[in-house]
C-alpha cells in the first residue's frame, strides 16, 4: 500500500503495488536485500494555485496518476534476531522510473504547457528507501513480514509539478505485507 506526498497530496490517497525481493539472512546483525516492484500513486488538489511571470501562463495539472517501477538494494540491520522473530531497520539505494499522467491517461511529461517554459525532467530518479519492519518465522521456516517506510525519492516530479509548487521533493510512504519462502544453497547445512 502506497501514498504519495507532494504538491497535490499529503499521504491522503492509498494505492497498491507489488514487490518481490531476495533477502540474504545468514549474518546475525547486517544482511542485504535485493528488491524490485511496481505500482501507482495518485493525488489531486483542485485548489492548487501558483505564481508565475511566464506568458502565456502555464496550466498545471491538478490531478496526477503516476505509475512507477523500482529496483534497489537495502542493508538490513537486525535490531532483534531470534529464532521466530526479526525486528529490523533498513536503508537502501535504488532507481525509480515513473510516468505521471493526467485524469484522461495522457502523459504529463510530454505536455510542456503544464510547467514553466524550458522546465523538463527525466522520468528516472535515484531513491534512498528507509524502512522499519518485523519478520515472523513459522515452524516450517516460512515467514510473514510487516514493514513501513519511505522511498525517499530524489525528484520533485512524481506529480509533474516542481517550480510552480511548494514541495521540495516528492515522496512515497509504503506499507508492506510480505511472505517469505526459505531458499537454501547446496553448501549450507
């Protein structure tokens, strides 16, 4: 479950996403995690206003639906690691690709009239995901996890609004429910 914060929303609208990853869990305190996922976020602010000296005035979007895909690597620090439970903090680095659209499904990236003149951006950005979570390990070694965190994107264009808006950087809040399937390699006992 995701929610976006930027010029058109403040974590009010929740949407869904799908995530898959490989968690390396051999060490007691610090382990790695490879992730990828996709989903969408949306926001709307019908009262959005702006100031601009540009003529003709731009017509910024007041609604956005943004699809995204990401890949990242996290370092998990196990605060508590017992036989049946792991409580962890994670910090990662990754890339996110996003494509903001208006209410009719038209690409906002290509619509220069929605931003100030010569304001362009890439649809890719680095992100620094941070999260806190818990894994509950069942007797058969399968697991269930709950996690909350922020993607910490390094872009202000998830909503297609930057110079005309007030937010510094757009961000995504994510709550995740995950299922773990144990995988053992041949050299493990």
